[in-house]
C-alpha cells in the first residue's frame, strides 16, 4: 500500500483481512444480515482497515460488517484504508458506535457535561434514576473538577450520587486529566472538597498551630481567610 491509498475505498480479498476487536452484536443479527447479503452480495457499508504488512490488513472499525461478510462467505470486501495512528483507531470505533466516547470532565463545558449526563440518565435501568439532571449538571459545572483525581468528590456535591453503581455509571462517560493542586488555596469550594487530613497538611505548611483540636469546618474557615 502506498501513502496515497490512505482514505481510498478499495475492494480487498477477504483472506487478506484479519479481524480486530470482535463485535458484541448478537449472533442472530449477524446471521440475519448475512442471509440478506448472500455470498455474491456487496457490503455497501465499508469496513475500516489498516495495513499491517504488504497485502495484509486488520479491521479497526465496523467490525459488525466484517462479521457479516465472514458469515456470508464473501470472497471480497469493500474497505476504506486508514492509517495506523492510535487516534485513527479510536475515532473509527467511535464513528462506528463500537465504543462509548468519554468526556474530559476536567475541562468540559457545561453543554458537554449536560449532554453526557443526559445520555446516562436516559439509559434503560440507569442507576441514576431520581437524580436531577439540572442539579447534577449545575453542581459539576461549579465544582473545582480540574483538580479531581477521580470522580469520588461527586458524592460530596449533594446531588444524590452516593457512589457505587451511580458513580460507575458516570465513569462510563467521564474521565479526568487533573491539574496539580496549588500549594496555597483560599477558594472555599476547593477547600471543602479536600479531606480533613489534606486541610491539616495545608495548614501545617502555613505554620498554623493547634491543629489537633480543629474540625474540618474550622480548617476550611481558617484557610479560606488566610
């Protein structure tokens, strides 16, 4: 394959194509589509492949179409040739709806957060039933999420996300790329998300005395006023 083949639609021999990530579509749907296609049919939706060796390819997108072609016994398969960059594999699988895209909660806009939360709430048997979309979006938008190392702080936002399955449901659509926590913090919203020990450690660096008697609320007040 030459560089000019990237992006081209080509009809490739089936025996030159290796499967990639297997499809999780039920066998019934594969068989039904294969019966309609038949051994002389044409896969009008192409398989996305990358070249792994001369005249050897691997599926990186539309694995369902590849599975149908295999079931139907096609000798040739129409494919789009892609490059072998990791991001190409990722976007190919996303466009084929083979993976659920995730939103970077560290930097997401309110609109992006709203769309992700709405998706989770609309899933059948969602564990987030009873959680208010408007409340959760507002709390997330206002939170100092740029410093979060995981989604556990969501359970402290007072929006009925208490951990367990509810938190795991949000982990399906959100990921984090946290910034380093500043050494000096006076923002009350950020301070309230820290543990008592983290607040004490921060107070020690500011030479605050008598920390053993201070509760979390006292530490927040002290550090916010510093």
